[in-house]
C-alpha cells in the first residue's frame, strides 16, 4: 500500500485535493469516481526519498492519526442498517454512505470495504482489516449477522449499543464540566495572588520598614518558595507523572490503580456501576446476535477498562469453558452485586440471558444517571467552599498588615 496525493474536480468544477492510501492509481480513480469526482492528477508521496510534500503529509497525519468518533460509527451502523433493511444491496449501500460520511478516516475505510467486498471478501473479513476503526465487537457481531442473514438487525443493535454508551459517557462528562471550570478558576486566582499580588505587596510594605504579621509572612514565604522553585517543581511533577504512567501500564500497576478506584467513596461505586453497565450491555447484545458465549466473554473482558473486573470475567470465561454457569464465578469474584448475580442466574435457567442482561444494563444506566446528578450537586458546593476558603485566606493574609499599619498610625 502506498500514499498518493490526488487532485480532482467535482460536478461544479470546484477543486478537491487530499491524500489516500491504495495499492495503485487505478484503485484511487475507482474510489474517486464513486465519490463523483473527476481526477486531474495523482502523485505518489515518497516518504523515503525526500520528495514528500509537507503540507499534504500534514493533512494525511490529521486524517489517519485522528480516531473515528463513536458518534460517526453509530451513524454509519444505523444508516447501513436502514439501507440494507430497505433492500439496497451491500455494495450499493456502502457506495451511497461513502459520499455522505464527513469523517475522513471512516470514509476511506468504507471505500476499502467496498473494494474488498467487490473482490470477494465478506463484510466481516473486510472490517477485520481495519482494527483501529472497527473493534472486535463490530467484527464478531457483523459476522454472526451475515451468517444468520440478519445483518440489518445486527447493525441496528450495534448502533443502539454505541448510542447508549455515548449517552452514558456524555452524562458523566457534562456533570464534571462545571466543577472542573470552578477548580480551574480557583487555581488561576491562587496563581495571580502568588505570582502577581504578593510580590508587589511585599515591596510596598518593605518601604514602611514594618514587621509583617506571622500569618502574612508565612503566606509570603510560601509564595516566594513557589516562585523560586516553580520550574523545578514543574519538572519534578512531569517526571512523577511519567513514572506513574509507566507503572500503571504494567499488570501490577493496572490492578493496584483499578482496585484503588473501586474502593473510593462514592466514585468507586460510580466506576463499578459503569463497568457493570458496559459489561451487561455488550454481552447481552452479542448473545442476542448469536455470538458464541466464550467469544462474547473474551471481547467484553478486553473492553471493560478495569483490571479487577477483567480478572473476574476471566474466571467466568474459565468456568463456562468447563461447562459451568456464569453466575457462580460472578458471585465468587466479590465484584458484582447480588442483584446482577441473581438476574444472570435467572437468565441462564430460563434461556433468556440476553434479555436479563439488557434489563441489568438499563437498571444501572438509570442508577448511574442519578448518582452522577447527586455527585455533581455534592461536588459543586464543596469546590465553592474550597475556593472561598483559599481566596479568603489569601485576602486575610493581605489585609492583616494593612489593619496593623492603620492601627499603628492612629496610635
């Protein structure tokens, strides 16, 4: 595969240019013609021979380094499901969607899907060639959908999965925005006091040869220390962050970090509920689509994002491989609440495990929404109180010598 720089014209004569990865120029012409573009020039980008055009390489870097958003994948899955459900052939559906996709990496991947399927590949195999865009969750569900002839409904399930995951993620992020802004304002205000106000304040009182109150002198000493060693402190913080990140990439580090997160008051419960919701939603969707239980557990285990819960799910996978139930190892793990274990057990006994997992996911999504709202309402006044306390201490430290000086003048 090589990278090519192309220039083309659309139906209105407007110039369109960019980069694309392909086997040869014929493949590029085919892709661009399906986008209703008239090719005017194609030039291979030679990275190893000093002939690279940096501006277009920059575009390429943006195109391929940027991750495809979950929203884009959700829209693609829903639209492809709708077209297939309406009876539009797969190749024609991909061709139509390619012209509408705004995400450059996703559009180019869809163009490759079209080429691969045209060459005889299944959609599952074509998706598997793009692991950075289409996860194993995508690949396995689409594979079962193709095998069962229910590709349209499976794609709709994928779309719903990403919609629910995205909605939950947005709720958590939105709840944290206001507290984060308040904290940022507090840090900025403290910085202004430490680096701007107190140095001038110290110079002003030095002209009076007045002795500063002990409290004020302590704050000024802290300010001087921070200003004097700021670069060193900044460098040390960067080194510590790097070392912590390196440690947390190890298996032991991940386990310690995730175990600590789960034990945090309030936040630990939130992390646990999010993981349980993701687990039950993902596993339920795959079982409903016909993915074998061992494959489904393997995929869910790798996407759960918490090492403690991953280890518990590995125990579940080993249990299922030996012909045992899912509920028993979930209970032994000590990670999953009794309600989840009970519903999984009932689902296994009645043969309605996917439906039970869906109910678990919906239940925890409601709980997470309520918990996030309560957490936000608790954090905001705490941060305001913290801000008020810090700013109050700094203001008192600044005005104490003024009051002392005013008293001395009266006397």
